[in-house]
């Protein structure tokens, strides 16, 4: 049994207990397990706007709790939650959401990440990509998702995911070679 299998089984048990009695400790465990990854993804998708990333994560949890009873376990809970998060971020873009005017500082870099200048340079370049390309790039190259998973999350084909990733990488390469 892999760690993922054990985690998935544990998530199933926690969700079942939560649904039976609205057990707050079960929800708290699920929330603590998945929120850091959701927040990291949200920061990338929303160009490191911390307030907007926090709002997107909150919206994700609100929708997830409302849909726990309909979740069919066709994927892991994390994949399902990331799909909800991506949709929350996409809805903000589609609606012409006015992101917060506060000039949030990017989150502090983890010591295991590349040097801060490189990270900021890549993040600046990512911010110039269309939302679809940026989302696919982050989900594939940063989060390690497959094109099939991305397709399910974004409601696109795996081929479209591959195409958007190709265009994102080509545009990023050009921008980084030009020094933005």
C-alpha cells in the first residue's frame, strides 16, 4: 500500500464521519491536511495576491463542504479540491474580478526553492500568460498533475492541456531569455 492509498483511505473515513455527524475534528483534520497545498496553488494561479488566494481557498472549502455528499471518489480528495479551486480562480478571471488593490508581498520563499530573484522573475513571467496557459503550466510543471487530471479539473481535453502547456513554456522561455 502506498502513502497515497493510505491518505486516500483516511480521507474517505474522515469525510464519512464528518457527513454522519458534522464532526468538527474530522473536518479540521481534512482542512489542515489539504489547505497548504490549495493555498500554494492558489497563490500561483492568482499571481501571489495573498488576499485573493485566501478568498479562493475559502470559497473552495465552502463549495467542497456543500458537495462532500456528492463526491464520487473518482479521483483523490486533493485532486477534487484542486479542481474546485481552479474553477474558483477561473470564475474570478471570467467575471473580470478586480483583484485586491493591496500590493501584497509574495509569500516568503521556502529554503528548498530556487533563489528568490529567479522565483520572482519566473512569477513575473507567469503573470503575463493568459489564465488558461498559466493554470495548465502551474498544474503540470509545478504541481505535477497529468494532462488527464488537468483536463478533468479544467473541463478541457488532455490534448488542449498539452497545447496550452506547449504555448506557456514557449512564451515563458522567450520572456526569460529577454529578461522580461
